C-alpha cells in the first residue's frame, strides 16, 4: 500500500473514532491537536520487552513512552493494538539503495528507518528526523584499492 494511502487510511480512522465519540467530545486547550496515544500488550525499546505500555505521538514525533494511565490525559485519540508489539524502526546494515535506485519511501514503509548503503557513491550521512537515515559506505572496489 503506498505511504500516502496508508496515511490517509490512518487519518480516516482517527476521524471515525472522533465522530463515533458523539457530540459530547470536546478537545481541551491542553490536548494537542495532532496526537495519538498508541497502546499494546508489549513494547520493545531496543533493549528489552516492556509490558502494557503506551506511546504518545505528537505530530510525527514520539513525545513520551509510559503507562497508559499516566499518558491518557494528554491525548484524546487513542488506539489499542491489543496483542501486538510496538517496536522501533529497524536498521538495515547492507543495502544497495543508491546503486539500485530504491525509493526511500518504500524502505520506510517496511519499518526500516536507517540504512547502511553499500556499492553506490560515497555520500555524506543524510536523513533522520522522520526521513530515511542513509549512511553510505561507497563503492567496494575503491575501498578495496585503498586497503592494498
């Protein structure tokens, strides 16, 4: 599914949740306009699995991770994923992004947020902050010649 379509579907779901909550719903001044509280049975933080945690996302940034009770008052839009695991972005340590002209958006759609790009031109580090972080190693043959 293209990224824009998935984003549209997620936003449509958020609007449906607000509409279903009825006319009694009112956002307070302290509630961020563009926020999501995502909860799941498990959260993997990159080091260990934690249980019954929630992630508060404001705009496109993770603002806080904690217990549902401590975060629920900060956002009215809530998603309970149930028997799922929330995970950080994956790191791909060997890919040919520039060499094979792979779309960076396609890589992000698969949950990969950092790529070590091999075989293409040597480029300065790029991306991060919501876009694909690309770390270039350059062409192997030039590296091999430099070692000799």
